[in-house]
């Protein structure tokens, strides 16, 4: 079994930062940002394990290591220091002596090799590893051919349930990849590529020996396993009905760790535990109940707000506590049988405790902040990972909100500039957002404005640290972040206002926000720019075809002619649910394509960007708009990031994108 030699000394979260004269952020600061993630308590609640990811500029890749920090405060301990590999998602064993984690430092025998041969072939597949809780040599636990994507530990810590892909070509080392053959409706997915016979199955793994036993089967995927505290059941999310690829009807199941016939627990015809929501079912301390997120009916896709469902796995009864018109995230149980979850608000996300009997909600965090994740100890202690506009996400002790980690203290030497919340009318709607202003902001001056548009569309700009906005502000721009209709945070009706009607009300709301920034004396009306990525890129295309005040734009991973992406991207079922098929509802599809079909409306010089392995919003969207503007003589440029999926990850590309954006805006807005 392969071992890794890891760090175990108390290295400290960050060296002391000498307070110098503040300077604005720079492009190189992108590499300094530390991404803290995955907090998990030790069994006695005395320590928290977590991961920290930073950019390695030599390898041109993000790499993560494991850390622990005492609950009472003190210097964190770095457990791993592996320059060429990453470790993440740490979990303590039941006795607290071992930490399990995921790592991409796996190794496998060559097919057909002598099992006694100690020579191993390197393999970057993610596998489960274990190490002493205080640091030291780590050992690989699993050697599953396709690697694993998720895991949960048994209550006694002797076994783990893992999610691993199987299929006839999984783990293949063939020099020439085999042809892709598929009969699936949902036949491609960003990050996984073309989908053939591959499925994600659950395996139970013996931690001591690494022996893996498959416990689920069938032509369907499985996600988010959770082991019951009494050890008798494993809950998970899957689909088990008809042509599962055509619907969003995920369900919650339980199965014995030894395998056998799964039992469906959920009863809703809509999505239960949709994997895209980032969490699956969670067990109550007495192993009798499960909580998970339930969506609206399929037709509302991502416009509906997922709500909590509690099911009694013994008598089959269900309850739906604390039904409020807001989006819930990561529901779990506290040791005393209360519920806990993150609940999205207008521009904020707070951690809350919910009484399952009375539905009373008690917010544990508040104010202008965004909670990403949290951990609950067996003694009731709670740690939250959250951020605000001036500081990236760090781990804090809920109660007094003591800061337990300090991995981004270097930002204390940066001048960040003020943030100003804004609210204004757009038609009969009140729209909210905020302005990020330059560090040397002078209220007597007007500034070139960048309207930075968020993706989704059901998402929102929140009070969180945003390096992109800070870089634009450091370059001398006022940055307007508006949550137009279609955004989350303000309920179902606000989100669904743009249903099958993109580029209408949301465009009016962004234009109204630009007018507001001009009216309050911040924005120079002759120097207006817009830009965004994903739906932000789509909305940018709509804006340049609608608002003549725009003098420069950056459209990233966008599309204007959605006809070009039907069957090319991964959203066929969502298109059909919201828009109908192109051949049956052609007028709707044509209406939504107005930036491409009417390029004569566009005069703003526009930079188009895309990632060439993106199956979410493929490059065809950027390429078509680029050529449309090029044909008409509108200044334009196309940038393609090789090998990248929808979310860029290569550090040099992240810097290149921001440098290119700023240069493009400077070229047209600072003449």
C-alpha cells in the first residue's frame, strides 16, 4: 500500500503580517487567496479539520492541504504538505485517532501485473486515504478503478461508503480512447464529458484492508451517501423510475450496508436531494429520521426554492417544517434533535437552527455575510465557514463568532475601497444590489462603471469577498452588482419572473441600475461597461443588444442563439421543461435569440470568452456572437481557454482572464 510522507508540525495559519502602507489588490493576489473548505469536528469537539487550497504557480494548478485548529483557538496545525498532490474532505474516525480524506495521489497496479510486484503505476484518480490525526505518514485505502467522488464513514469508523464510477471503459489505460457509444437522453455533462454506460455506484470499503463491496446497482447514478448513527442503513440520492434522464425527479433511498433491495423514502414527484444542490439526506441522532431538500415540480427547474423535508423511516410519515419562501442549503441535525441549515436571504446567507416541531427559526449568524458551510460537533459546538465583503471565507466559532483561522490575513495590507448597498425602482419592482468603489474613491468624481452580471440565472450577488470586483475597483472602476429579477434570495416569484422570458425584465433591471449609478453621481454616463460569465455572459449579450449607453462589454461563457446549443450543451431537459422543443415552440426560441438574430442592434466593442471543454455553455455561443460582430465590423475579440470546463481552474488562465478584461475595458472606457 502506498504511503505519503506528510507534515505534522505546527506551522501556523499564516506568518505574522507586518502592517505596511495599504496598496490596492493586484492580479498576482489571485494566487495568494486561500480557499478554506470542508470543516469537520473531532469526536470530542476539541479540534476542527479542514482543507486549504492555494494556487501553485509553478505547477499552474490549485493544490490543497489538510489542517486542524483547536476549538478554543490557537495556532492551526498543517497536517499535509504535498506540493504535487491535493488532499481534501477530512473526517475523523470514531476514536479520533485517524483522519480519513480524499487525495489525488492514488496509485494502481498495471492491468495484469503480478500482485506481488511492488512497482506501481501513478494514477491521478481520487482515492480514500487515512493518516494519524496528529500528522504523519498517510496510507491509501481504496484502489477503485475510476476513483471515488464522495464518501461517508460508518459510526464505528471501521468502514466507509464511497461513490465510484463503474463501466466497461472506466479505468482504461488504452492509448487510443474507444469510441463513445451511448443511448442516453442525458448524454453529456460538464466535467464528465460524454456519458456512455458509466454509472456512479455505492461501495462499502473496509478501512483496514481496502476491500470494496458494491452495494448498489442498475443503470442510474447514486450520490451523497449518509450512514445512520446506529450503523444499520445507508441513505443516498438516486433515480429509480422510467427514463430517469428526462426528468429531475431524484429520490431518497436507504439500503443495508450489506446490500439488498433499496427502499425509497421520499414521495414527492419533484426533485429530492438534487445533487446540484450540494447535499443529500442527513440522519437524526436516533437514526429514525432523515432530512433532505425537496424541490418544486419539474417545470420550475432551478427557479423554485428547495425546502426541507423530514421523514420517519420507521413509520413512513413525513413533515415539511419551516416552509418559508427562501432557498435552504445543507440541512442537518444537531445532537439534541434540532435541525440546522443555511438559509439564503436578500444578498446574504445565514446559518439557522430550526425546531422540527414548531418550525421556529433562530438565526445563528446575521448581518452582511454569506455562509458557505458549517460543522456540528457531538457536544453541540458549531463552526461556520463564512465570508463578508472585506474578507474571504474563514472558520468561525458560532456563538461569539471567534475567528479560528486566518489564512488570508495578508489582505490586511490591501486597500479595498468602500462597498455601498443600493436599491432602486425598475418598473413596478424594487431591485437591490451594491457598488464596489475604488480604494481612493472621491465622491466629487464620476467613474467608469462596470455592471458585473452574475450567473445562474437563479443566483445572486451576495455580501462576500469578490477578488474580481476588487481588481476592477483597483483599476479605477466603480463596480455595480445588481440582482435583477430572476435572481435568488427574494423568493419564488422574484426568481420565476424571467421564466421563458430571458433578456426582458432582467435587462430592464440592469439598465435601471446603471441609471441609478449615474443619478447618484457615481457613474460617468459616457463610460459604461457590462460583463459576466455563464448566465452573466448570456445577459451581457442581451444588454449590448438593448442598451446603447454601453461602450464596452465582456461576455464570458455565454450564448445568444440558444438554438445552437440544443443537443450540444447539457440542458436539453431544462430547455424542454421551460421553453418547449425548438420545433414545437420555435417563436419562443427565436425571441430569446435576438442578440444573434439582430446584431445590427449592437455597437459596443465586445470581448467574447469561453472554455473549450465546457459542456455547460459550449464555445459555440461565444463563437457565433464573435463572428456576428466581426461580420458587421463591430470591434470584437475571442479568447478560448484550452482544456477547461465551465469554471476556469488553471491559475494562469484566471489571471489572464482578468488581465484581458481590464485591458478591454481600459481600451474602450478610458480613451
